[in-house]
């Protein structure tokens, strides 16, 4: 993903910062415990399509 895009993207739920997890192809919001998929380099920033993270996953780097 483009680093400049990562700088401006925020969680659509809480407007907080997102962590890019390349290996999982996801953008993660730790406070909301949501993971947004990145498909073909395009983030899917829809709360309804986000994956709920466990407490362990949300804390993992």
C-alpha cells in the first residue's frame, strides 16, 4: 500500500489510527478491535465488512 495513503486513513468507526499488517493484508484499529481487509492493494473501509479481533490479536504487533 502507498505510505501516503496509510498516513491519511483512519478507522471509520472511531477515527483513530490504523496499523498496517502486511502479512495478514489488513488494516487494524486496536481500540475498536476491528481489522479491515486490503484487497488488491485497496483497503475495504466498511465497518460492516471488518473482522472482529480477539483481545490477543488486537494487542499483537
